[in-house]
């Protein structure tokens, strides 16, 4: 997960496609919108590996700024392990409300933690 975040920060679409599972991998990626982003950080909220150690879940929050706006991506991603390598399958994006508990489990409200403006 961290390596995929790093690939987004440097617009490395080749790496992102290489680490995407072939069953769900797009033919190409348009990273033109991310070129305008300044990535501010990644917080891993939770990880779960299935008992067979062949699949897992990563919940994360990635913060970025675009222009004068700071935003977050809160995603729960699925990964599959094949031949010793983890591949991104897909993810579900959700947006916490400003007054909800922060998904990173800090005990703070989202607006005072990962949703805080830079």
C-alpha cells in the first residue's frame, strides 16, 4: 500500500499498473489530475490478512492539497497475494463527516485529525 501511495506522489503510472491485479487492472491510467496535487501524507488505519494469507484488506487515509483546498481519500482496499507478491484488486472510498470519529482510531474527531486543513 505504501509503495502504491508513493507511486501516486511521483505520478508513476507504470508501477501502479504493474501492482494492480490483472482481473481488475485498467488498460491505462490518466494521472493528469494527480499532477496538480501535492500529497501530504498517508495514514494506515487498519490491515487484515485472511487466514490463508492469500488476500488482505488495507484501510487508509491519504491527504492531499489541490490549489487552496486540502482533501482526503479514505479507502478500504482489497489485495490478493500471488506468487509472493501483493496486487491491488479494488477499493471502496468513503468520506467521513467532519464531526465523526477519525477512521485512524486516534480518538479525535475527523476534522481535528486526518481531515484537518493544512
